[in-house]
C-alpha cells in the first residue's frame, strides 16, 4: 500500500517538474524572440549618431537663418522644433546603447 | 539586452499569480499523504524512538506530525518546481501549516523563520545592490578586457574568472547582464570583418558557465550557501566565511581551468585573435574614466565587510568576546552604506528582492521543523536503507552520492529549492551514518551549482540565451562534457582536497 502511494506521489512530482520546465523553456524562447524582434526593429530605424544629428541640426539652423532672417518669430519657433527633434534623436541613440558605450547608463557615480 | 528582460528572467515565481491547476494538485497531494495514506509503521517507530519517555508526549500525534511535514515537503516541491503559487506565499504557508496542525506553538512560529542566515541573505543582497548601483561590477568587466589580452582563449579565461569572482559576491543575474554587452561588442566588432557566429556562442556560454562555477566559492555566492550554513547551524556546526572559501575555491579554480580547455574545443571560434575588436572596445571603455571617490568608498566598505567576515570567528571574537555572525557583518555593511549617504532605503526597496528573503526564511523554517519533528530522520532512514547495499551510506561515498543527487535535482528545480528540500534530509543521513555533515552539506550546496543542461537552469543562462547568440542545444552540448567533468572535479575535491589536504575528518562532525 505504501509503495502505491509512493508511486503516485513520485509520478505527480515528476509531472510537476517536467511540465514546469517545459513552460519555463517556452517563456525563455519568447524572451529570446522579443529581443530578436527588438534588434530587427532597431535595424530598420533611421538611427543617427550623435555627430550626424549635430551636423544635421547645424545645417537646418543655417538654412533657417538664411531664409527666415526677416521673420524672427517664425524662425525661433522652427529652431525650437529642430532642437527638440535633435535632442530626441540623440536620446534615442543613447538609449539603445549598452553600458559599454554609454558610461552614464544605470550607474551612480 | 533590455533591463526589463533581465528582471523578468530573474523574477522566477515572484511576479506570478496563482496557477489554480497546480495549486489544486499540490493541495491534493498534501491531503493524500497527510490524511488518506495509511500511517507507515516506520513513522510510528521513529516517533517512539525520538519522543517516547518524554513527559506529556503523545507518540501517535508525533507520528502524525512527521506525516504532515512529509506531506508539506511534497507540496512545497510541487510549488517550487511549478512556481504555481507566489514563492513568498509558499514560505508563509510553511509556517501556517505548522500553526494550523499544532506542530509548532504560535509563540514560536516566528522564531522558526529567524536565523542569522536570513540576515546574511538580506545583507548580502543589499551589499550587492549597492555594488551594482555604483557600477563596480562593470569595473571588473573593464579590468578583464584590459588584462586578458587579445587571444580568444585568453579572453575566455578572462571572462570565466571575471564572471566567477564577482558571482561569489553579487547576484549572478547582475553579473551576466553586465557581461552580455561586452561579449556582444566583441562579437559584433569581429563579425564585421570575419563572420564569427561560433565566437558569439562561445563567449555567451562562457558567461553562463562562469556565473555557475563562481557561486560555490563563498557563502555569498548564492542563497543556497547561506541556507546550508543555516541548516548546519541547526546541528550545532558553525561554518565560518574562510572555512567555506577554503573548501569552495578548489571547485571554482579547477572548473575555470577545465572549462577554459573544454569550451573552445566544443565551440571552436572562427578567429583566434580579437585584436581589432578588443582595441575598439578598450577605447569605448576608456570613456568611463577613472573610479570616482564614491565608487572607491563603496569598494572600500565592501572590502572591510569581507575582512570582517574572514576574521569574525577569530579576531572579532577575541576582541568582543563573541562573533557578529555572517548576517551581522552583512547587515552592518548595508547600514553603513545608508549612513554614509551612498544609498537609500528606496534603493534597497527597489533593488533587493525581498521576496527572496521571505522565501529563504520559509526554507529555514521548513528545515527547522523537518528536524524538530523527526521527519528528516525518518526520510534519511528510508534513503539509507536503499543506498546501503551499494556501499554509499557513509563517508566519502555518501558525500559523492549526495553530490550526484544535488546535481541532478538542480537541473529540475532551482538550486535554492534543491538545498531547501533535501538539505535537512542529507544532513540527517550524515549524522546517522557518522559522516561529517560539513562534507555532505557543503558538497550538496556546491553540486546545486551544476544546472548546466537547460537554458532555464539559472538566471544567468536565461539572460545569455535571450541574447539570441545561442540555441538550447548549445547548452546540452556544453553539459554533455561539462556536467560529468564538474562531478569528477567534485569527487576529486571531496576525496583528495577536503579530506586529504584540508584534513577534514570524514567521520568527524566539524571542520
């Protein structure tokens, strides 16, 4: 009788262990797929480095100064939009970099 | 790798809600063993052996308590394995079962959760969180790149040591998450000129293996070690920080050498020299600058904590007349960080997994009641009767048998759960067989680091797997050679190093 109970308990424990491992492995696969998808999305983004953004910002501001010199209010508004765009672009670039290339990432000093 | 993924991969059963299917099965198993299964004669005999003659003791009731605790253990195994119930709830359930079935008096329930080992786990997690906050783990990674040279094999050795040593003090998921970007950068920079997928796999597997072989080196290398120290204390055996290190360092050193040889053979990299990638990576790392004053202070305090751990049973005891305990020292360090304004309570709230602390406090409680009721003694007797004919029921043979069982179970459950479930049993087996419990206990804790076979074996394995640089079959490939090698190293360590060189008496009861 004791053997029967022992077998039942061992079978249930084995089922619990193996079914959970299967579920956990499937979750690990999902995480891996998410990371892969994220990398693919990054690859398709129009990502610009810090230097490229600064160059583009400078070019656009020069164009503004040349063409809207007589409309200072409009020029300043568009300048603000360009600066905001450039800051966002730089932030997007920095955020996707790991701590190796982004010294400030997640570390107190 | 996104931080969120790291958190998820290491959250285990703490972020989940109840899975009612497995909750039902767990409770059914509890009822089956506790109330439906007839009382085995051996349990009544064990209760008589342990409690007969004590005033006011009902032997039948004591035998019932043994049965209930065995039922509770089975249910805990199901919950630990399936993570069907939030882990801290399982930890609290352990106390509730003791309370509801009259096994432990309500005034003593909280006491079964309280132990220096629990303080030690809490303090170590807080210290680790502060080291990670100040990027000191990253400094180790930078040091590895600066010292390892440019040869692929040397970089593998550097990563093995550079992950193993921090893992002895900081959570392995943090170490793995820190190293993945380094490995990814080395791979990406090399891959631009020479396609090198096997190099990527090799570097990632090396990180996972390094994290696994570092834990056994010190008591802070994982909650399982602290748990075992707690269980040994229940038998009146103290293991100091240095005693553990002197036992565990052999395994880490030998496995570093063995794996540095095996891994490049299994995952033969396309390139043997990474000069260009290492050069570019060094330039990036130079941008981090020198260590700041605060980083140095954090490192200095951690160093002081390690020194206090080392001298706790000698100098500290001589000066104060008593030792602070591993937990006392760890908590002191964590508090000093706060007092000096290096970290805040909010940081500890956010970065320390308090669920882990509750869980291991529950495991300590389970171990305590397991011993107090005689359940561990009964369980040990049953296993001893099975292994006696094989000649593995005492001495070095028993230690190796326990190591093999631990190395198998840790691939099926987490390392901590394995120690929690079988730790009290194997210690009772050791006591019954006149075998030194230190050899059996520390041997088991080290064996539970061998979760080589699956991508979900450890948090570090899951993190490197998510990088996309390797497949689950790569883990099996590594384990096919690495797991038996680890068991051989364990056996040699027990028979030659522990008994022969350290002179630990296999038939004694202390260091």
